[in-house]
C-alpha cells in the first residue's frame, strides 16, 4: 500500500519550509488552534485531484508575506518501489494546480487518482445536518469521486447544461431546438450522476452492515431524489425520457423561479443509525459525529476493496463531541485499519488510546516536533 514517508512544504499556508518524515502508521498532531495542524492535513489532501479538504482557491494557499508561489512534495513507499507526487501553484498564476508524478507531468489527473487515495473528516462536517442540502450533496459526491473518477465529469457536464438552460430562460429566449438539446444533455448526465450516487449508497450500506466501521454504529445512507426513485424501478433510458419531457413541460415555471425545479442538483442525502433508525438530523451532536466517522471508515474500506490498497485517512479534530467510550471505539477502529492515519487535536491526552499505534507530534511556529515520552516510539519527525 502507498505509505507517506516524506512530506515537504514550501511557502504553503503557515509553513515557510518544512520536511516531515512520518515515523509510524498513525501520526497524532497536536497544538493550539491556529498552530497549523489543519494546514498540514490540507497539504496531504491536495496531493490528489480536487480542491482539498478546505476547497480553497489557489491564491489562498500561499503563505502570507511569502513570494506567492507554493509547493507540496511527497514521497511514498509502494509495493512497486518509491513514488513521488508533487503539486503547486501554476507558473501562469491560473486557478489550476500543476502536478508532477515521479518528476514528470502526468497524462491526466486520473493517473494520480489511480495511484493514491485520500479521504478526510473535518470539523466543518459537524454542521452537515444543519446546513442546506447542497453541503450534503457535495459530501456525497466526494465519496463517489474517490471510487468513480468519471463521476466528476458527469456532474460538471450536468451543471454546465443546467446553467446554459437557466440563462436562456432568464433571457426569455424560448428557442425550442436549443432548449431541447440542453434538456437532453441535462437528462443524460443527471441520470448517470444519480445512478453513481445511488450505487455508492448501496455499497456503503452493505459495507457498514458487514462491520466495516465497527465498533462504530452502522449508518444507513439514503439518496433523497425523484430521479433515484425512478431508477429503482425503471431502465435508465426510460428515466432519461421522463426527465427530458418533464423539463420541457416546466420551462415557464423554471423561468419564473430562475432555476430548474427538478434535477440532479436538487438531490439530498439522508443518514440514519441503521439499528435504531434515528435520523442524523434528530440525533445529538455526539451521535452525528459517530455516524460520520463510521461513514468515513466504511468509505475507506470500500476504496481498499476496490483498489487493493487503503486511502490515507485525514481526521481533523475527530475527538470533539465524542465521549470516552466513542474515543475508545475510534482507537479500536484505527487499530483495525491498515490505512495510514494523520489525526489532529489540541491535547495529546485525548488520543491516549492510540499510544501503541502512534507517534505524537506538536505543531507550532511552522514546525513539527516529537512529544518525547508520550509516543511508544522515538522514531518520527524532522523539524526545520
């Protein structure tokens, strides 16, 4: 499996220059708020395609007061030998990061996605069940992307066709041929995207039911979407025909509303405790956090089964809202997984249950230093 053995940051966020060599499979990184813990996890999240765990703009990743150019380089041990992945700001100042794979530009970003997977849990996800459906939809799509890279193209194509249709309707340009073409594209890509979302939910539910997240409670995910409902009992081509006809019939209504009232962009994700049926939206904050951790662990298990190697797990402040029993469960779950884990918190004592698995590092001032006497090993980090 790919194992991160060296991470080098240059002018990235709060780090002017840092080289870190993880010494164990699990790294616990502690420090006060604002010390750079999340920045470190974000750097690792940017080694794969996408916008990383903060969805930040390229310009926001450069260190304040620095030269404006930033870079992230990583070395991995793999069954086939060493692998190097790097990314950074583009030379032209654009909004697309540049990648290097073993020193050369990859043919496409999918080439990197096939070699490395990274999944994460952040404190922002604690609000997932209080915010709008769009946040839950983005969360679900990230889970799908990690297993089906082509899903990103389907969603992007659907959004482009929807935006063009909205523009025509807003301008009052009821041109039947043009609108029909856009609606056909919307229907085709919406059905493909919805099918991928529904498939992910089914696979995840099966993995969680089989104990992929044990000892965390098994969650049950449901895709709340009329398109998914129809796909459950009708062929995809029939659903495309239905959606295309419905969009054509609703042109005036959608023009008045300023947006299509039906489509893949209206989908929502529901999560519930599989045993009790308690909906996440009605659960306590601690129960919600436990369900989310279970989903992330189950997703990691799906990736490992599909690709033959587990993803790197980035867990930012996962102990927040967890009681002592849930923290012990987290330690047990991480001990079971073969994934490399980077986990953050404000106090190393909150992760004492990982003493036999982890190295403990203190973050601050743009450096990482080992916490001597707490880790079970004195192998670990290099501070610059």
